C-alpha cells in the first residue's frame, strides 16, 4: 500500500532549463501544474488552445505558470 500521494508527475530533482517549452493538449490542468513550471524553466512557453469559450487555454494552468515562475527568483539559466 503506497501511502504517499503526489499531485505532480514531475520526478524529484533539479530544475530543467530550456529555451522553449511547448505545453500540449489545450494547456490542460490534467497535464501540467505549478510544480511542472517550477521545474521546467523556459525563456518562452508555447501553449496550445484556440477556444476561449471552452476555457482553452486553461486559466488554471496559466496561473500555475505565473506561480511556478515566481519561485525561480533570479535563477534563470537559459
């Protein structure tokens, strides 16, 4: 019985620095969360989503991006 439950699929470890990160699947909160954006540090993000009426891209994911990026401080090594 695994008593530990994590909300993120991001494994533990140091941040990953990239120039560009693509967030697929209409920027769904099922795929990425604040922990993802804390760890995947990009100079630019491209998010898919073309229907604001359906909540695409997800406001929650965009908020998670801002919250995750706020944790970076000045440590952006891109």
